[in-house]
C-alpha cells in the first residue's frame, strides 16, 4: 500500500508536528493531463506551526521535478519544482471566504480532521504549474516577442495578482 497519510489539520499545527515522504509522480492523477511523462518523484515535508500572525499554519515544502511538454517547440523538458507554501488554517468555510484575496499572502484553507496530505501536495503543485509550459530558452525568446517576462512559476497566483488592479 502506498504512503497515504491523513492529518487532523488543527491538531497537527498546534502540536508542531512534522511529516515527510515521497510519491511517484504517477500517483498524482490530477497532474496527468499536463504531464508529458509521469516519470519522477515528488518529495514533501509538512510542518505544523501553532501560530503565525494569529492563525495555525501548515508549512508545506515540495521538491522534485515534472516532465512537461514545451508549448513552443513541443519538446519534452524537465520542470524543477522547489516550493514552500504556508497554508493558514481556518476553522470554517466562512473564515476562508472572509479572507481578502491576496496573491502575495499565504493561502487560507479549511482545516479538517482528516486532511489527505497527498491531496494538499497535489493542489499546491497544480497551482504552481505554468499555464503554457516552455523551456527556459523558449520562454525567454517568447518573452522578448511578447514584451513581457514569464516566470517559471507563473501559475494561478500570478493571475490573481495581475487581475486585481
Ligand atoms: Zn521549447
């Protein structure tokens, strides 16, 4: 049986718990659509923080790489993934909705007593995926053409930030 940890979010944060592990990329079914190949492994490290700016927080670190297809030259390339996010835990959905939408700030999620760690990792990886993946070289020539710079992590958060103004 594969590694399927489930945590009680608030309890995990309050007790400063730690958890780490790894999964083959192939196990992340929701990523399959955007992958060129399911080769590779994603490692994670999850840490509970009892209080950060008034809220319990889960700090999630993800390392690994994904095999993507460049949308410019259609060549396969390796997309390195090294991210660390803070997830502020909210006790109710009302609290989550009441948070101002801030692309720069930590994301709020609903705390549950049976949170699947693999789903948390998958959510964050999906958010970090580029909308139109490109080789670094293809990305910079495309950026010249478009007159703007595309970062490798231009995902949903970037979009939220750019539509806010
Ligand atoms: Zn390319």
